[in-house]
């Protein structure tokens, strides 16, 4: 099975914040403590990656530096089939071209919360996708 994020996933996730259904990001720290946080800037970067703008620069960022494994959860409560968990490995871009490329595609509402652009770009290589109870994609 391969990873090929669908147009349907992109439509839902790329509009999640505007539709009042932002994604949740789960990370784990060095001490094993889990953290979950809303991330309104998550979007489908390409057929194998998600991306987001890390502007909070607190627990999630600390956790990513120690453990890059993440899970992004999206659910549209009106459409039962539109519930996905994306498991993967995050790469943090604190500067450079990739940070800029990620930032250029972030929804304006999220960028407005970071007017000095002090956040970081995060690119997540998706390794497995679960839809409800079923694994629907996997590397």
C-alpha cells in the first residue's frame, strides 16, 4: 500500500479552520508525556505530506525536537467517512527555503496570529492513514 492523500482529504483539511473543524496534533515529549493541540494551519502539502505553521512555540515544538513522530487528527462530524488519523514523522524548518514554501501556503488567519513571522514550518511525511478503525494507506 502507498501513501497518496486524496483530493477529498485536501478539500476537508485545507478548509478545516474556515469550517470550524481545525486539526488536532498529538506529540510526545522526552518524558513520554503526550500533548494534543489544535493546529488551524494544517494543510495537505502534496500527495505524501501534511504541513503546518508552528507559531505557538511551546509544548508541541519542544516535543518535536525530541521526538518527530506525530499524529494529526481530522474529523468532520457531519460526514462520518471524513475522519482520518495521519501518522508520520515531522521535520522542523526554522529557516530557509522550505520554511518559506510552507509559510506561503498557510491560511492568512493563522499568519495574522504571527505578524512578525517568528514561527516555523513543519512538514510531516505521512506513513500511515487510518479512517475510523481501518488503515487505508501505509508505507
